[in-house]
C-alpha cells in the first residue's frame, strides 16, 4: 500500500464513520457505539462515535483479554 492509500483512508474515515452510524441506527432504531479501525502500510487509523477514549480503550482491552483466553472467532448470532 502506498502513502496515497493511507491518505485516502485518513481523509474519508470520518465520512465512513458517519455512514456506519446511520446504518446501525436504521438497523436497531437506536444509537450503537462503535470504533472502526483501518490499517494501511505503516499506519493505523480509527474513527469512533464515542467521545470517551478511555471507554474505547477498556472495550478493546476486554476483547484482547478474551482472545488471549482463547475466545473463538464465532459471531454472536451463531453462538446462541
């Protein structure tokens, strides 16, 4: 990937986040908090609709802990 790719992601990530928020709203009828991460060569970028960075970090750490504990990659709707 090129620097041009990373720049396109960076420039458009906020708009993508706004679209994603709208999709979740239409699907659920309520606000769903999310963080979207994108990795380009040598760079990671994210957008979140949560203003609480510590809450985002705490959720990510919980996911990492579950991965470390061997949580399988099974979507919730297939798990139950």
